[in-house]
């Protein structure tokens, strides 16, 4: 009898251990357990079929029921969607929707005046192309004219960020609804963005693809040193650029090898 009790206890303990995750999920999906019921919604199934005052039930991230005569599970979190629509859509994960237009300076670069130090005021790093302090959700604004065009193309949600700089800060997930910013932001800091294009920086460096790669690598090494050496702030001072760079390493990393609006990449072995 004692052996049976011991075996039963081990089985219970094993079940409890398997039910708990002790490490972050390494993947593109944000795992959400639980059950949710969206009621009183106008549910657009496709171009020909629409359900009025419908119910959509999601369990463990999957749709398990949709329609008018759907039983709502007792453990479901009920969300009243009266006067709201639910419809399938594409998600654009590379967008600058709702971002302010970046003023790109003319001149500079090859043959331009040398500017090796940053002219950005504040406790930032030395290179203006490292814009880790930019958070898309802080500068995002709804633009229904652009959102309407995206909705008509089948998109309902975008991951947007400011396309400027080599380290571009964080992106935010927003819906394309015509509503206030408070109600369309789904996730404020959803990703960290990087590129080979220095964008609006007026500094001479980097002026080549090789230089951009070197700057990213040096920033990574500098940030690791800044994080792992408590005396760094005393010796080198507070560095906003490196602090934000470290904070963003836990986010999904999105890297654009070449901007869509850039026709070609010039190579120069001098940097």
C-alpha cells in the first residue's frame, strides 16, 4: 500500500512539473492558454458569408466554434463585441504605417563634409545611426486614409516601426481600425529593428555596407560591456543608446538587409 501511495505521489508530481514551463518559448507565436468567447459580433467568414450577432470561441489560441447557436464554455472570458466586426486578414510585419515622415538630409556621404561625432543633444551614443531610443508606440498616429488602402488589400494588422537608422528601436503592433491610438495599439514594444541603411544620420560614418556591419558589431560589443561592467556608468557615463540596445535584446529581432526604398547598396572598403 505504501508503494502504491508513493507511486501515485510521483505521478502527481510529474504531472505538475510537465504542466509548468520553466523557460521562454522559442518561437514566433505568443502562446496564450485559456478560453475566450467574443459575443454579439458581426463575423465576416468570407466575401459571401457574414454572421450577424455571432459568437466566436477561442481556446488555447485556436478557433473552436463560430456561429449563432454556439454554447459558451463556463471557463471562457466573455468579450462583448456589439457594433464591432470580426474578419480574417493579413498581417504586415514590415511597415511604417502611422510613423512620422523622416526628413532625410541632402548631400553628405561621399564627398560631403566629415562629421564623425554625433550632434544629437543628450546622453546618447556617438553615432546618430544608432536610434535605439525610438519607440514606435510613442510616435504612432492613426492615418485612416492609408489604413483604408491597406484594409482594401486584405490587411487588418501591421507591425510598424520608424524606418530610419541602423538600429531603429522598437516596433509596435497596431490594427488598421479607424479609432483613437489608445484602442488600436495591440502590443507596444513588440520587436527590435535593424538595417544596413544609416538613414537620416548626417555623420560621415558609416558610408558603406561594410561600415554598417562593423558599427552594428561594435555596438553589440559595447552594449555587452556596458551591461556586464557595473563601473561602466562611472567611467564612461550614462549611455541611453546602449541601455536601450540591451533592453531590446529580449524582443524578436527583425533585420532588413536592404531597405525597400533603396535601389542599390554602394560598397566602399575604406570603412
